[in-house]
């Protein structure tokens, strides 16, 4: 309870700081025709998800541009989505607007895509890092949204990571080298959840130092998110902010250690 109060106070402080500098907002782009009712439902879904990311971590220090496209008849509310990482930061959502608000809130796509925006694009070469990050964060955002319990998040981590471990066949390659081949084979789940082990391990080590990944991200977003960062700079910043070498040493494990990245304990989120 005290911890939650501390987070609320911290976020209120960050909001005040940001209000003085940048005005972060959601900017809506309707790429296809949507009815007034559909627009309201889609806006509620994204507004709530953005609020969950900002409560869990920190307010985005820039406007978030949301583009909606119609994609009906695929059997799911969000058949396709991807981030926009140019001059502006945002997400393209291809949606079937016939689904209910609850169906959209129960879907992991928006928590995943909006989590991507918390760190800069690190390039295709390191897509395992970006996807691992968004995969690790997405269920915590869903917990913040109130659609998953802490135990359900831990169970999902356990299931996805164990499945990725069992499906991994490139035992003679370090994961960082295997990533391109996994992408070529369209083994996306193995790629994403193998990458998530990097963040699971980093979070585990941070929590042994009485910190956590989300706590560290608060500092990162406030100081450094708007600076251009490649992977090396990002890892160096995270090491610096945590006063440790957790991120660079875990990166070396992914780059040097053959086989699927090892993991110790899969903890529920903090
Ligand atoms: Zn992604």
C-alpha cells in the first residue's frame, strides 16, 4: 500500500515536471471510416492502456500518435499492429471494431506495442531485445489494467518461456546470433520469449538490490528517453542508472553463451 502510494506521488511529481517542459498527449489518426460509437470504444481502450503504462512506469515524454485501420473478419479484435518510430512515436492498430471494449482490453497487443515506446528503437539487428522487452512488459501492463492477476502474469511468463526453451533448436549459437535465424523461420514466439529472459534476469537481479525494472524505467524515461540511443548507449544508461553492470553483463550472456538463455526463478511482477 505504501509502495503504491509512493508510485502515485512519484508519478504526480513527474507529471508536474513534464507539464513544464513537454505536453504529452494522445493524437488520434483515423485512417479508415469509423462510426462515432466505434471511435469512442477504440479511444477508451487506448486511453486506458496508455494510462496503465504511465502508472506502471512513467508518463511518455512525447505525444503518442495512434493510427487506426479497419481489418474485419480475422477472428480477433487486433489482427495486426506495429510501432511508428520516425520523427514521431506511435502505433498503427489494424482492428475489427465489431468487438466489445472488454475484448480489446483482454487483448495483449496494445500493452505490447505501447510498451515498445518506453525505450528507443534499437534496430532490426536487435529485435530480440525490443520484442523481449515489450513481451516482458505487456502482461504487467495488463495487470495494471486490471485484466490479469499477479499469479496469471507469473503463469503466463512460465508457460511462454518454458515453451520457447523447449522449441529452441539452435543450441550451438548464442541467442543474439540465433535471433536472425529464428526470425527467418518465423519462430516469433521463441524469439520474443527468449528475448524476454534478458529482462526477466535483469529484473530478478535488480530486485535482489531492492529495485526493479519498472522502478529503473521511471528514471530512464525521465532522464534519457528522448535522447537518440542505440543498444550500446541504452544498456550503458541502464547500467549507470542502476549503479550496476546488470544490463551489460546480461547482454554478454546473450551474445556469448551458447543455447537458450538460462533463467533462474520466474517471479511474479513486483
Ligand atoms: Zn513487438
